[in-house]
């Protein structure tokens, strides 16, 4: 394994310390592992909190800031944050208007965020939870009952974040988040496995000419392994899997995310996006907004995911609203 | 080799077609391989043009837009654009106020951009050239007489771009660009080699426990190979090499860029940034601005570069000026 690290033990702390040094407008509590805005909770605004195992950067820490998250709690690599961490994040994000938790559907996350929501409730904080489960590849998976939460998490955090800025109530922000998740579907393909600092070797074995179709963001198995094929064929299968599960309604447009898993060059992601755009065009599906890049990664895994979110005018307006975070920034 | 591609022959065209689909505010001439702003040259503003071999995305195509480049001309992977391409880009960028070419110091680029400047001059376009040669690792290199141009290219394009928006004259924009280059130094380390679609295998052989110290962005050899060491030791050598070559003057602050080469997770880049910040702090060098991410890549190479640019108040103000491109965006 070749990585920039001092030791596997200090990897996360060292990375968070560097993140803190690079972003003075954010506050990083290294001991409790909570990232918040340096200026604290925004008075009157519903707070938005997310978290999960590390290794998916910029998700979630990189999405803390104006227009998106108020706090993030990163666990160890591919490991849920503990309930105390989540509670600390909720406390930091609450200005009295309540807090929405965005939780990816993995057993550990669901359990720990549920417990944290209960504990925060006991402290008098009103909490709503949005569960993200957009990955159509498999029904249950290694760490998951039901579908996995992947690329749609970015869309939920962005759009619910904008709803909170707009002044929506706790229930309304949660409702918008759930609407985004319900309208989103994702599918991922891995060309190589990612390597965690702790294990020191690739998370799974993939022959030199094979790909994992439907892979999870922790390297969980997908639908099948197959020989590498031309991108247009791989992407056609990805888009097909998504549209089979949920085709946009008549006149509905989509927000399209082509997301790199960490080790794939940007030019290849654009190539994939070109195929997605062509395929959707052939089916009469209009892409109203798009995003191409590394947003929900799996360490250094080569591969990508495609997420399509059926979006009405309101969701597009919230997507377009100003955002200023380390990982996503426009309009301000 | 596992990549998302239809064929090695169509790789660049396919990637550019996807780029065009994703960015409707840009115009992509697939035949001539020139990327411009869809709205054309900005009346009265000095034009800014850059280009070079592909494989370094988002550089340069991803930096076309408000506050940065007016046009980019991508060559084949790791291959200079041809003079006709550069001339087409210059034509598109010129509104009558002249055009500044930002050229990385590689023999092919220098030759083709020089010829293009001459041809454009014959057409009546006033052209100034800014040569970028910030890489302190080696004096001459595989494709280079003198030092290689690497990470500082981003800084030159951003800061000269802002000077052009400010209304600076052709000569003044070029002068700002040269000042940025003169104040910038970079150093890169590779953990793995990148793979070009054409060759289909890693560009060089690096044993499983070794790193290339001082690598170029085309995989050119650096100063030495050595065993992988803790990040703090590697980064100390990188910062030392930079400061030995140019230490910031008394009271001078720096803009610090920690740039991923394509295959390294963001969390490791932050870890590296933390070491850079610590080392500079110990030497009393203040970082006024920083940027961490993949900006000047080498396909899927794992590794990173550090660039430090001594910056006075004017350069920092130009750095902070609004920019809106696919690869760099703030303030608007």
C-alpha cells in the first residue's frame, strides 16, 4: 500500500487537522470529530447534520458551510460515527429550530443516528431524519438492510440545505429531503478496489480485465462481475438499471450526477457523462442540471456512479441556490 | 488497463463531447479542439488562452470561464496542441485588446505556441506569452529545456485572468502572469504511474514500496527514487526543496496549493496540506490563501504536488476575485 500517511492510527486525525488548517471558516473539533461552521448555528434556521464513515470525501465534511450542512460527524474509515459524536453535531447545529439528520442507509449508521436522535430529543432538540437509499443495484447488501445510500446524499444535502436557508420549518426541510431521495436513483461500477489505510490492501480482489457492476461505496458486491467493455455499453447498462427502477414522469426533468469514486480521471467522468446525456436524449429525458466530479468517493477506487434525480421547478430552484462549502460552491 | 473509454482513438473527442454536454455556457469546437466561452470574447478585455497536452484535467479546459481563461486548446494526451489549434483559440479570445498565452515550459508547447503567436501576429492580433516554469525538482527534463511548468499554471491563469477582468492592458496582464510565475515554486511526488489510453499501461515502472521524488506531470523522472516514508518526512523534503530555491521575503505571505495528481484521495491531500501548514508555521511563513484538490493532474497517477506562491496584497486580491469555471469557482 502506498499512501500519504504518518500511521494508519492517526490517518483520520491528521487528515482532519489538515482540513481544519485549510478551511478557517469551519471549526473542527478533533477530539469529538465534529466539523461545524466557525460562526456557529444560524439563528432561526433549521440545522442540517450528516455524517458516516470516512473515506467518501468530500462527503460529508466538505459539504459543511453556507447553503448546505451545519455540521458533519466523520467516523473512522467506512465505520459509522458513534452516537455521542452525532449528538455533539446536533447540539452544534441547533439554533432552536430543530435539526434534520441526513443518514445513508447502512445498518451501523441507522442504529447510531437513531440512538443519537433519541438522546438529542431527551435534551429537548427536535430532530427529523431523512434516510437516503438511492442505489438500485442490490436490495440488501453487506452492511445494509434495504438499499444502500450513495450519490443522492449530495443532492439531499444540497437541496434540503437550501430549503433550510429559505426558512422552511423542520418538517418541511425533512419533507424536501425525503422528496429528493424518493426521486433519486443511482448505480455504480468499479474498475478497481479502494484501499483503506487500516487494511493496507485493496478491499476486494478484481481480476485485471474485470469490473464490478453495481458496486457499493465500501466495495460491497454488486450485481455481477463481467469483462471490461466499451464505456458506452457499461453506461447503457447503468442508465437502464436506473430508468427501469424509476423512469421520469411525463415532462419531468432530471438532475444528473456523474460521480467519480476517487481514482478515475476527470476526463473519463466527462466521457461517461457524454454517454449518459446521449442515452437520456434518445429517450426524451431532459437534463436540467448536471454535475461531474468526485463527490461521494470510495477512497482511491477507480470507477464511477450515475445518479438521476427527477426534479420539478422547486427542486431545481433549490439546487441553484447559492452554496459555499469546500466541496461544492456556486452563486456566492 | 481499465478505463472508461470507447476506444483509445476516440478518447479525447468523447471526453470533450461529454464536457460540452455538461457545460452549455462553454462552446466546444470538437473538430478544431478549441474550448471557448459560449458568449464569445469579452469586448475590451484582454483575452487569456492556454492549452497543452490533455490528461491534466481540469487544466486547461476546466478553467475556461468568467474570471479565468477565454479559450483553451487541448492536445492529444501528453502532446502539445498544434499551432492551428492555438491560432483558432487566439482568434476566438481576441476582442481587439490582444491575447496573453499561458504556456507551460515543455519543448513541444513552447515551439507550437511560439509559431501560433507569430501566425496570429500576422493576422493582426497582438500576443504576449507567459512561460510557466515553476517545478524546482530538476533543471532539464525529458520534454523540457529548463524547468517544467506544473502547478503554478493554475495560479497564473487565475490571477492573470482577474487582472484582465480588472481592465489591465495586454502588457500589464502578461506582466502580472510573469510575476506570479516568478514568485511560484512547485515540487511533486508520485506513488504510482498514470496510464495513458494510448499506451494502455503505466507510464513508468515503480516498485510496490517506492516513490518517485520530484516527478513531472507526464511521469518524467524526478530527483530520485526512494522507499515510501511517513507523509511528514516526504512533505518536509518537498517544502524544503521549494524554500531552498525561493524563500518568501520578509513579511511576504504565500498562496499554498496542494494538488492531487489524479489517483490520490482528497483526505490524503488534506493530510499533506496539514504538514505543509505546520512546516511553514514553524518557519514563520504565513499562508494567506490555500487550495487543496485535483487541479493539475496526470491522469490517474497517485501522488501530489505542492506549490507555494509568494503573494503581496495585489496578488491576493486578484486571487480572491470572482471566478466561475467548471474547475474553479468562487465569489459568483
